[in-house]
């Protein structure tokens, strides 16, 4: 019996060995012929056989094929099918050519990449060609107007300030409102790392400030649940995936050098009086009210002209890329030196990137992506303070001069001498950021790959501030040092396999863990023996010495399964389980999911593939959930505040009530979409979505008997609903001329569905945080302007008039008369680009627009204030009422309403709709016939670029810029400006050389 069993085992082993000897492993990589980018999901089959697989996210494949296999067949929607003979070394690298009748784009998705034609996810991609040779301080700028459903507002013209971005509407009230940024698989830390200097209040610095736009291959915005649920508790605000450039296999080294220089100035500024205008106006005002007129100084100084300068930018970038059969690499570096158009607004950046990929063997690969950047900023005061140059310039009395008779700087009081502050002190911020990852990838068997990835995001901010004795007696200074260091590991198993001729499976199973530690220290002092002693250690009187540290961690398991039948029916399911240290002990873990499907009708037999009208048609639908965990580190804990006294002894008192049930906000989203290609020239994508967020985080009032004023809880619901349209068309094409157009528009309606019990005058629940002008009201937008409604100047009496709540007219409104006067959320946003090419010339013009939103120009409450003589005034006040029948801007000088004219009302709430010529570029490429004579230069292009050259806005708009959000990413304060710097109008000239 034993001999028979042994013989049977030997026979089986011999059969298996023989079969393995007869098979061979074929590996390779598939890329696009036009751009050299990897193609994921390509069907790889043995011709005449059943063996098959699909390529992974990097275009790599590994296939066990019969020993006699000689030809492989490669098929991919959007590309021409290709057959390739297997070489002697069993490696096949292929470059597929695009099919003009199909969608050939590859899109980056969470933990991978997919063919747009076969994807069931709703994503928008901005490729590097869209912002090539543009002045981009931060990568977010390239998203504005380029992706349907993405609303981006530049918070100010301050260099390095954060931008306000919402994806398919805001999904939160008190929690974080920014999307999750992921660079080469590494989620970035975001936070406010400064002492509120040089950025709008609450905005902080731009999380992508240290990323060089020249290093970016593509930016992909994940929008629907099918796309974002793979990021679980951090996906409800959308996800922005940034893929950096890499080299190409079997490619000689290519070197690109780019240099540009340019100038800038503000697009517009507020109106303000000259010294003579102010003195005359003030005399007339005092005389009309029977008040003695003092002898005003006869001096004059134009403060706005003194703090506004010609901004200058110089940028130099160089990179090299290439590779051989086993290695790909990209090395890049940039140096940028920019001076903004206001005094003291400067930014210098030096960054370098190294991306490396290497095939150790046919089955084992590893790679590194690493970026190191240093940013040095000369900063200016926040815009809502008199330390901000332009704010102070608007408010400073125009007869005040910054110098005394001897030419020394003087202290000008509450409205600061910002010229002297800049010249004598300093306000610096230096930051260093290390971001990168290293990975190893191993093909376990045909179609099954294991990948381990380790990443870091380490950022350090060093802030120094100093005021001299003339502005603060004894002098004042501080240093602030903040660090945010994160490490993470991600381990995945991916599976790609073809069964038979029609069944294609893909699977992803993963585990990730990340941990971050945030530290901050503040050292503050005054009383310096000399202004020549700049360091804080020279202060004789320490004011503050503090240091804090906070940590958080996230553990996750996730999976994705995809199935395609006959390239016609598409199915995908995603699930992720997150455990977060930010949440209460009863809700540490949560599960998020998504289901999606698609139907490619153009691959059905009943579809006329030779139709001249439609060449591709796909329907998709998805539903799923995602979350928001941006709530701080320890909000669920009950805490104590130190520094109190009890019975003459130091003590601590309770400061926050514990909430073990605190959890993430959860957003459920439904999406249905249509993607089609028409007339062999027009690509159209249409999506409808409905997002509903529950468990909104809000501060809920507590009874005073508890000893706590309020506590953060999960209460309330909110909905975003809208449509998105994206069109790309090839309008005209000949040998020498082409004209292409891209257009996108996104409609969104935000509605608060429920809030905690807190009734307004109409019996509706509302929430008000951070602004007296805006409320989140049930049934309305979360960013609803709720103020007194202004009527105008009565032509018969010269009195300013407002509306009472019941609609009647009054000259003495009260707070109870406040009503809804608009919302900060636009009805729709978008952009369109026209690109023309004629022989070696190219011309591109890009417009972006927003419509249906209001903005509060809050600075008008100061510059249009009759009652105070402490500030300069707007020239609009010169148009005051003088006689019956006048249609004046301002009331008569002795009207009882002159003292309330400046009160917060709809008079300062402006129509924020606009259309802007964002960029126009004219370039010339040196012809190949000329380049052929050079053995060194591969390509050469010179170009001129204009930015923000034209803004179309409401003719009655009284602000410097309708594109404002002076509170950055603060969800409940959107579209408000307190002397926010307008966008810069700039001209840039550059040259790009390829070697």
C-alpha cells in the first residue's frame, strides 16, 4: 500500500514538474505610445489559447503561458489592438496607439489607476499640459475652473495663503472642510501652523505650498462615493490625488530647462480719499452738524501708493528623466523668488524631487518618490488687522506721514505705520517639508501582486517676529516653532485575471497604519536693551514660554473588487474599516462602503459602431458612504484647564465635558453618469449627484448649571445636490491649424436639513459660528447671509432707509429686522479653454466663472463710516445728498442716519458673480527643421503669459475683487473680506528648452 501511495505521489510530482517545465512566465509593461504613461487593465492573452491576465496600475504584467506560446494579444478600450511576438528572454514591452473613436485616457484612482472607458467612478483629471509654462505658486491653482463640481476661491493675494476648495459642495459645518490631498499615495498633513500672521484668519498656510507644480504629472479629483469611499473616514470632502512624474523605460535621458520672469500688480483696489478730499469732506461734515472744525495738518501722503509696488517673479526649473529596460527615473529641482505687489509680501522656494523605479527581476520591483522643499517667507500682517499693509493704507488718515522732520519713522497709533514696521523689524517664516515614500512590489503568481509602501510627511515651521522700540516701547518679539511629523505604511494584495474570453476580475486587499505627532512651541518677550538685538533671548521680560504635543493614529483595512464582462458590463465594490484615535471610545471604528456599476452600450451588438453621431456611450451609477475625521486630536476627552486658583492654591478646573460617543460625520452619496464620444470629436460627461451628510459636528449649548457652556456633538444633517457637465471638443484640425475647446460647469445646491434646537426669529433652528453676518439655517444654505436689508437714500429727505422684517421702510432698524439676503455658495461654477495652434505658434485662453453667490466686503463699514474722523474714507461718500431729488450714494451730512449708515446690512453684501480671463498664453515652438541642425537642443519654446487680465462683474460691485474668502477653509465663514488683497494681474515671459 505504501509503495502504491509513493508511486502515486511520484507520478503526480512528475506530472506537475512536466507541466511547469512546459509553461513559461512572460513579463512586461504596457504604456501609451503618445505619452509613455502606464496603462492599467490592459487585457493580455496568449493568441489561440486561454491563458490571460491584465496589467496592474503601473502597466506591469506577469503571465504563465504554455511553453509553445509565441504571440501575445493586447487589447484595451480606447487603443488599437496589437499582437506581439514573444522574445527569447520572455519579456514583452508594448506601446499601444490610441483609437480616435474611443476614450483612451487613463485616470488615477485610490490605490491604483483605471481606464476611463472601463471605470465606474466619477473623477476629474487635470494633466500637466493644462498648466505647463504657467506661473503656479501652489498646485491648487490649476484646479480652478478646470474640474466640474470643484469650487475653488483664492482666499487672498497673499503669497502662500490657503485656498478655499469645496468638491460637490461643502459637507461639514465645524469639522475640516478641505479635501484630502494624497501625493504618490501619501496623505498630506494639513493644519494651521502659524501665529495667524500673513494669512487670512483661520486659513493657515497652503498645504501644497512646498510642492513644485513642474513635478506633477496629473491631479485627479475623486468626487463620487465609488471613488472616495476607499479613503473611508476622510473622504466626504473629496480627495485630490497628485501623481508626480517618472521616467520611461528604454528612453534616453531627456533634460528640460524652464525659466520665466514677470511682473504683477493688483487687479483693483478700493476707493479712498486724498488728503485734500478728506479735509474738505471733514470740514463740510462738521460744519453741517454745528461742530467746530479743527486745524488739520496740511501734509499729505498716499499710503496705498507707498505700500503697492510692482511685483516681480523669477523662476528656474530643471529636470531630467529617462530609463533603460529595468530602470526609470525623474530628477527635478526648482528655485523661485517672488515679491508680491504689496510691501513685505515675499516668498522664496527651493525644492528638489527624486523619483526612481527599478525592476530587480521579472517579478520583483522597488521604487522611491521623495521631495524636499524649503520655503522662506517675508510675511505681512493678517488682512483683518491694521498690521496688514493694504488694510492700514486704506484706513490711515491721508495727512499722516510715516516720518518725522528728521526722516525717522514715527508711531502712527492704532493704524500702524506699516512702512516703518517693514523697514525696521522682521516677520519671517521658514518651512522645511520632507514628503516621500518607498515601495517594494512582488508578483507572487500570474496576476497576483504584493506591494508594501512606507511613507513620510514631515514638516517644520520656524516663525520669527520683531518690533522695534518706536512701535512697541522696549521692543517686542516672538519665535514660534511647529512640527507635524507623520509616518505610514500601506500593504496591499492586488489581483488581475482574465477567465475565458469575456470575464475580467480585479481585486485589491489592503491594510494601512499611519501616525502623526504635532508639536508647537511659543516663546514671547519684550524689553530689549537695543533695537540691534534681534533675538528673543535678548528680551528682559519673558511673556510666554509654552510647548505642547499632540498625536493621532489611523488604522485601516480596505478592499475593492471589480468585474467586467465582455467589456460591456462593469461592476465594482469597495469597503473600508477605519479605526481613529480622534473619536470616542464607543465609536473608534467605522465602516464605509460603495457599490457601482456601468454599462457600455456602444459595445452592444445593437449599437451602430459605424455611426457618425456617437462612437462611445456608457452609463454609470454608484452609491456609498464616506466620512470626515478632521475634528481635532482629543475632542472626545474631558479635560481640565490649569492656571486657576482655589483657596489660595493653584488648581485645575474642568474645561471640556467628555463625550465617548463622539464620531465622524458620515456622507452618503448617490451618483448617476453618462459618458459619450460624439462625431469623433466631442467628449461629453454628465453626472447627477445627491450627497447627504449626517452626524454633523456642532457645538451644542449645555445648561449653565453643568458648568459647561457647550460641547461638540454629532447632530444635524445637510444635503448637496447638483449636476456636472464636462465637454471636450476638437473643433477644427488640419495639417497646419487646430482648434480645441474644453468646457465644464457644475451646479450645486446646499441645504441644511436639521440642526440642534436653537430657534431664530422665524422659529427655525440655526447655527452661527465665526461671523455675525452668516448663519447655517435649516432649509437654507450653510453659508446664508443674515443681515438687515438696505433700501437706499430717500431722494426727498436724504435719509438712509432700511427694511423692517415685515417689509416696511424704516430709518431705525434693529437686529430683529435681520433677514436672508443671499448666500455665499454660488449656484454654479466652471471654466472654459480655447486652444489654437498654427504651425509653430500656439494660443490658449482660459476663463473661469462663478454665479449666484454673495460676498461681504466688510471693510466698507469702516471706509463708509461718517461718524469717525479716525480713518480715511471712500470717495463714494463725496456723493452725499444735497438737495431734494438727488439720487445720492450717501445720506445728507446732518441726517440722523449718518451715524448708522455704516452698520452691517445688505449695503455691504455684494453680488459676487464674475467671469475672469484667468490665463492667456502665446507661445512659439522652434520648428523641427531648425532643431535638426542642432545636435544638442531637442525642443525650444518661448512664451508670454498673462493672468487675471480681465474681470467681468456686477457694475455696482464696490470691492476690489469678487473672488474672496478671507477665512480660508473655515466652513461657516465663506465669501467675506476685510480688506482682503485682490488677485494679482501679471505678465510673464519665459523660455523652455529640451535637451
